[in-house]
């Protein structure tokens, strides 16, 4: 075992990494407040896409992950997984393209309950798209632990045609508590895909709507907010003018980011306006909205008309840094640095970085201090940010992984199209650990961490690797029962926890020594001592560009 003195150098770096993550929870706003139903990635829960309201993708709950062999693998589920696994109350939650929501035991991977909420839409009924054979629940759900409720948006057959429903289910039993139509008035449901993760803000479930792959038919991109108790949805519409269309809000499956003021941040894809002589249509942009979905400010590059014509979406969720800066990217492969207090409208970037990735930059990122880890399918890219002068610099480019990354146990975790989970050195991008999970269904899968496991989705299974917790925190288990209930719209199956369908076991792997953990704590004190001004900083509220 390394001595404490010999561990301080590496541990200090890890400590800076872990403690900087704590600053990400509040986003770039002045307040350190969290928002109802979201939790920090620092605990044993992971209840929203990338772990917290801001989507930082960072957890300080584990000191090491054992990747030499899975601790458990779930049974084969009834459809493909496009969303991120969530963790709450001793269970892991996933939803499938067959419109089924599963609760799995976080200890074994066994099915605790499953609810088939509706019949998914056969792909052949849609005008285009790349999800098959059916489209059901595509976006990552969100959990509100205070309500013991998980929310999903299901694409389902209603009266022989597609419809989008916001479904709320009990996290303990799978019973349906909410069933709300969320298709915008006058919209063609067959032309819409609900792709973003869901999030919570001001007592509302918030998500985006876009089109199917190929942008066929006519649709308008929208941000949707629905009260958790139900009620009529509120919409913000992109390309809202007569004759305009498109402007998808899909973000590679990432959820809208919510900052410390409760404002909502989204990235928008290509719209239908191809000439700068026509009015700007809110497309190819980053938008900041209030919790009531009023537009506060926006950014778009000067090339927005050309980007619209070439299908060059902004397809990465805005990355919110603790100092108020924002990083944005997409299919143009250009990374933009923005001042979060004044986005500046068209051409308002502080800096830009060309060709950061050889492929589209799609999905959620991970943010640690002033470093942003980008989802690049050809390999994760780390970009560092400076404020004065404002600049972006590529720290490293990996040739492995590429799915939306998270940071945990001192490593950057990303899933590759080869079915491998990689743990990368955050400073160099060197592969430090890896484990096989099976080929995923798409290039958007992203891992999560909670209840002592790092969780990775493959095509139709969840694979768990044992994680050493940084602290010993008791986990809460849900009641055990063996009942089956059914109705005309859903079927819930609850399985006794003793019927373990997943393979159990554990393995050891590379980790952090006790001396390094002590160093982490020491470094954390230094970080917190100098970071108070970040949390007290008041961000200027912009009313427009």
C-alpha cells in the first residue's frame, strides 16, 4: 500500500476532481439550491440523466470500480434501451422501446417489478426514423423520490395511431399514478419523437420534442413542462412562425439542464429557415428559458442558415460550468464557449474551437471545474476552458469509447460501440480500466452510478460493476411482494426479491488506496476553502441577446 505522502500528488488531483464536482450541482447560477425531485450525483441515488439538475455527469459516491467481471447482469428485457439507468431507494430503473418500465434490484439485478404501460408504435407506421421494430420509451426517465414516482414519456398506440403520453408510476409497486396526453395541439404525433431525457423543475416534469431521424413530415421542436400532479402542458415552440418547421430539441438523449436559478437550458437542431434575410427562427441554438418556459436569452452562430440547410444540429446539451460559462457543440463539430449571463444572440460566442471531433458531438457531457468531457463517437474528447482571455483548448482526444461520459471514482467512464465500458484517465485520456457489457443498441448509451454499482446499458440488459463507496451509507429497500395486477392499459408484474434472475458476484479491480483517499479529503478542504465566491456569485439575468 502506498504511503500517505507518496499518494498526495495523485490524490490531490483526484480530490480536486471530486470536490470540484460538488460545485456543478447548482449550475452556473448564484444559488446552491437544488430543485425538487433531482439529486446530486454525490449520493447513492442517480435520479435524473447525468446525475443532477445541471446534468454535470459527476459523482463522488465511489472511490473505485471493479471492472474485471460484472457483479451482475440483468435478465434480457423486452426491448432496446436508449435511456440511462436510474437508481433510487435500493432499485435500478430502466425503460424500453416496448413501453415497459422495469425496477431491478440494485443488489442482484433481479426484476422487482415491471409495468407494460401501453403498446408501442410499430416503426412501419412512422414516416421515417431509425428505431425498430417499434418505438416506445426512448428518453431517460426521471424520479422524484419525495413522491416515490418515476416519470416516462411513452410513444404508444391510441385508437390505432401514435400518441405521446406522460406516465407517472409508483417506484415501489409500478402502479400507474399519472397518464397525461402531451402531444401539442394540432401536431402530427407520427412526426414527433420524444428523445431527450426528462428532468424536474419547479414541480414540473420538463422534456423536449423533436422529429424522427430524417426530419420527415412536418413538426415543430418544443420544450414541454407538465405539473407533476398532472394538468395541461405548457409549451415553448421553436420555428413557431407560420410556415416554419423543424427545430428539434433532442440533444442526443440528454435532458434539459436546470441551473441554480431554476432556468432551463436546451440546445436546438436545424430549422426550416435557410436565409439570413428571413427572420431568425430560434433554431441551431442554445436557449435559456424560465421555469414557465419564457425565452430569456439565446445564442446561435452566424452560420445558422447554412447549418439549417445542411442538417447541422446543435445536438449536445449545453454544459453549464460553475463560473457561469457555457459550452455548446453539435453536428458542425465546432465547440462554442458562451457567457451564460449574456449569450449574445447571433454570433455572441466568446470563443470557438473547430473540428474538436471527427464525428457529430451528440448527447450529454461531463463537467469538472473548467474541463468538459465531450461525447464524440470516435472517442471521448476533453476540452479545457479559460475565462480571461476566453478560450477553448483540447486537453486530449481518446480513440475509444465515445458515448456520453460521466466521471466517477477518479475516471471518465464512456461506452464504446464495441460493447466495452472504458475508464479513462481524466488528465490524459489513457485507458485505465475496461469491462465488457455487450454491444449497445445505439451510440448514445451512457453509464450511471449508485447504490455501490456502476451501471451500463447494453442493447437490452443492464450490466453492473461493483463500486467501492467513499462512505458507508445505509441503503433503503422497497417492500417485497408477489402480486400481478392488470388493466386495459397496463400490466404490472411484481417479483419477490428472492427470485434472483441476475447473476450475482463481485470482483476486484484497480482502485484508490486509503492513503489516496486521505489525500482526497485534504485536497477537498483546499478546494472548498477557495470556492465560496463561486457559490455566492450572482449571475446577471439576461432578458435577451
